[in-house]
C-alpha cells in the first residue's frame, strides 16, 4: 500500500520545521519520493493499492490547496522535481509512478481550468506587496537580493517592472550570480563581502538554500534603516536582527500572513479545484483496478490498413494504462478489390468477416472497426461493447488542382464507394460521371493524383486521422452515414470485463 508522512506549516512552527529538516535522513530500503517545499516535507513510499486519501492529499498539495498561499504555482514544479529525481535514482513501483503522473496532470488542470493561481499568490509578489506597504520609493532605494534561483529572479523582474533602479545581486558563487544578473543589467557582489554591500542597503531580500543563517546583527550598520525580507527555509537572516533599531524584518511566516487576508475570495475556485481532484481520484482508482484485472495484454484485431492501425491507437489513447497487442488481418473486402459497393454486390460482413472469425475462434479479445463498416446484423455470438463519437462526420472532395465540385468540368469522373454519396452528387451535378472507387484512403487519393479519376469523395475524419488534410479541396454539404467517423469495439457476448474497461467515453 502507498503511504505518506508529512510535516507542514499548518501544524508546526517554522522553528519546528527547521529542526525536522536538520534531523530527517532520506534513507529508506523502500523506493520513495521525497518532497520538500518552503512549507512541507513529505515522504511517499510503498507499493500496491493507492488509498483515496493518499491521492487526495497529494493532488491537493500539487494544486496549491495545502499551501500557505492557496493556489501558488511553485509547488507544481517542486512536485515534478521530486518525482523526476526519485525515478532517476530508484526503481519506483508502477503505482507510485501513476500516482505522481496523475498528480502533475491534476495540478495542470486546476491551474488551467480555474482562476485559483491568478493574482498575488506567490512569495515573490507577496514580497513586493510588503515593500509597497512600507511606502518606500523603489526608484531611489538601494535593493540587495541574496541568492540565485527562480524566486529571486522573479523578484528582480517585478522590481524592474516597478521602475527600481538600484538593484544588486549577491551570491556565494560569483559566476552563478553573473549569469543571472547579466540579462537584467545589474551589478553583483560576493556574499563574503556582505559587510561592504549591506552598509548601503535600504531593502534586503534573501532567499538562499543555506542550512543556517548567513546574515547576523554584526553584519549590519547599527541605527541604519533597513527593510529585510527573509524568504528562505531554513531562515537566512538571524531573528535577532529584528531587535536592532530601525530594522524591520519579515520572515517566511510573515510573508504568508500578508496575503492570507485575500484568500477567502478564492473559495469558489477552491471548490472547482476540489471537483477536479475528485474526478481524478475516481479515474486513478479505475485505472489501477483495470491494471489488476488485465495484467496481460488485450489481443486486438483490426484491418491491416494504416487508417485502421491509427484508429486502434486512437481508441487506446483513451486507456493509456491498458496493455494491448495488435494482430492485423485483411478483410474479405480488402482481398476482393474488384467488388463494387455501388452496385449492391458486397456481402453485409465484407469488412468484418475475418475479424469476427478471430473473435469467435478465440484468437482475439476485441476487434476495432470503423463503425459504418459493421454489418446490419452482427453474428449472434458477438456484440458491440463500446462506441466512440466521431470528431468529424462530414465528407470531403479530393480533386486534382483543388478544383471545387461546382467548377469540375462537365463529364468529370468522381469516385465513391457509397450509393448515398452517388445519389447526392448526381442531385447537385447530374452531368458528372460517378464511378466506383476502392482501396485504402491513400490509394484513393493516389488515383486522383494520377488522373485515373478527376476527383473522389472521402470521409473527412479519415483524411484528418492520416494527416492528409492538405488533400481536402472542400468539405461537402452532404448527409452522411449515421456511423461515419465513429469507432466501434466488438467482442464475444458476455464479456462484461471488457465492457467495463472500455466504457469511458463510450456513447452506448
């Protein structure tokens, strides 16, 4: 079973978290993911079942619902980094992989589909708000930033947008400071020279990853006014600095309190995020249960054309965690290209017979079809277990030189395999010559290119699935087969296990 251990800002003080940070040793015989943010440290470990409460907790964390500043964005990247490091250094169990992959998808959905991350919800913006609250003239103030990371980079951007002119960057490693400072055109200092640059500093913002305080009272000029903002965890600035005359110190806890007063207005967005989280928990549960039922690959049969194989991938794109093995077969219609579909010569199961046989003889578990190829009456031992809606039900004209249907010369030959299309074409253009055309979509297009026919009517969705949209001259205003563009799965009757697996998005 997947479990987690957590220590966070809601139940512990900043000092307690610092102590825990010093004591925690990430040494475990069990593969795990260790997550550390400004406000929490968590260890996810184990294998097998993923309890809903574990998934819910991680999904809330990655969505920013458990952050001190609700909806803050940084935690998404921190979860991703923790997961990436874990999978690079350990062999994580499948369930732990799926838990974190789903979590990252949830975090992205929440920030895309809700407004929860809009506004001043980051530590960097909160720091700027504190400076503005203190009514310091940014254009004249001498501002020193300590630390090289995304947080300090964001702060420099915000300060320059606010027209701050005297911004300096200090860091233990001079080269790192130079690389970040160059695009902003600001000067740098070595951290070891802190006595020199701090004596002229009006605003100090520090955010390093140092394990202990790096700025102490004896580093500052007694009596000089200073606004200090400590965004580091553990703290960069010795708390004793706050006792100095004319020094105002804000630490990480203070910064988070600054924006909490605005959090209540985000409750509607929280509810939307929670709904997304509950949907994701249900989907994760379904996925893991499906994996239990089907550890072996599902045997899939389909026609051998490129389009058919693309359609198989499209179906399983809905079920990325369901393993399958594809066995292609030529259908009766594929083998007998001279049979005209326009003249009523084709048997009802022309495109399904061989696939049906594979199901009936136990050589395949499911067959995937273009739904309009299904016979009017299925074999009595078979049934459609899933049907997926078309993304495009129209027909398109493919013609040489992209000549429209209205502009085709009198007597032009137009290929189709559908009596319905023939009737509609003749109603619009009785002067055209309608001819039978067979073969895969690529072959039909080639017959137009080679001049064997002047044009052909082809299902738009087929061209799009094959990436052949450029061949479309125009989309036609025809009525089409009710099943056009839809994909169907057939199987032996009574396979409720397969029905359950493929039920998602099915319109049956």
